[in-house]
């Protein structure tokens, strides 16, 4: 990986995102892909969506999809030494340090798959701020958060790569996809919806990435992605970090610049009901119907 710190900070401030090629060195990609396949097979053992603490799997069940699919995993660091260490690799500090400083907590660890054949693999345009319920737990949630997306498989227009509206972060919170039941994986965003909040659909950028490339964005950056129309899965890693000293949410990743493992018990991250039930549980939700 090589990047210019000043460019990175400026691009994020100006465009709402930045791309870093070869964030993960090419020698490490194969293992990342193999560990991701292992995680997929572990998640697929569950007949329905599952939660244990912050660890969670989102399943599309055979009953409604003809076949079982895993589309998301959350906080798998709790079941994988590899991913526990991955989340606090030095590359993350190198990139995040100029933006958030030396004390960094992680509030989201996710992998999203788009298995061919699973109908619901698109994400309507949105701003991630909508997924932060406890705004008071952060001093300045917008400026103190960054998300790092990493392509595990190649990310292409055909397989539903991330799509970003440059400079869209300058207009505050726009309420995209908040209408209806607010499910961002049902339906697609129509151009009119973007136009009605002052965005020009012609400016959308398809963020095509090679495995190991990263894209950084913020909580107000408008983005989404289309369903996978290719014959190959698309695994994409998402990690959100916050400034540790001003945030009451998240697991430590770096303290005073030192990579810090998970503790004994999970901390509140994005899932606010965490402590209501720390036992393993199946989630009988049918949001996809
Ligand atoms: O996986 C993707 O393509 C985008 C997901 C996303 O934007 C989100 O979960 O907030
Ligand atoms: Fe998002």
C-alpha cells in the first residue's frame, strides 16, 4: 500500500470518499479469501439468522429462497482468531490515524456476500448515519467515524460493487431509503429519489476494486449497490472505526497506537440491545418477504 496522507484527508473532505489500492498486500489475499470461505460455511450452518452477543449471521432461508444463503456476517472476530487479528492490522491504523488519531475503537465488523441466485443482494442508496441508533454516545459522530471497505473478491459493476455519489456528504442527512419499512435491501433506488434530494444520478461512481483494494467513506456519504448479476459471489469487508476517546461505543482496536485484542465480554457497538440477551439465539424475522 502506498498513499499520500494529505491527499487522503483532502479527498475524503472534498469527495466524501477515497480509494487506496493494495491496502492489503497481494501475498495476504489468498488467506483472506480462504478465511472468508470458511466463515461463509460456518454461517451457513444456521437455518435462520443467528446472534450470539455481537456475532451475528443474516440468513436467507431455503423456505423462501429455494436454497439457503448467507448475506452478512457481523463481529466474527468472536469466533475467528484470524479475523480478530485482521480487524486491528497495522494497515488500518496507518490509514485511520490521520483522520481519527491514536485511540481508535471499532463499531462495526461486517462481511457482505452477494451469492448468485440470492435475489436480495442490492443496497438502496443511503447514508450510514441511519445505522447509528445511539447518537448521544458519541461527541461528534459524523466527524469521528470512518468506514473502510475492502474488496475480498473483485468488486465490479456486474457483481454489485459499491456505488458512491461524490460530494453528497456536504448536504447533511438526506433521509434516503427511510421511507416505507426502511429496509435497504428490498427494492432499488430510483433516479427520482436521488434527484428529489438534490443529487444527480449521472454523477454516481462505481467503485470497482481488485481484491485487497480499499475504499474509505464517511457517515454522510451517499452510497448503495446493485444486486449481483454475475455468476460469482462478491464478498466485501466493512469495518467502521471511531475516535476512541470521544465515543462510548465500540471495541478497542488501537490504544495509544497499540493494536488491542477483544476483551472477555462484548462491548456495545451498533446493536443497542446487546445486554438484554447474551445467549446464542435465532432471530425469527421475515423482513425479506
Ligand atoms: O455491501 C454493500 O455493497 C454495501 C453495504 C452498505 O452500504 C451497508 O451495509 O451500509
Ligand atoms: Fe452503507
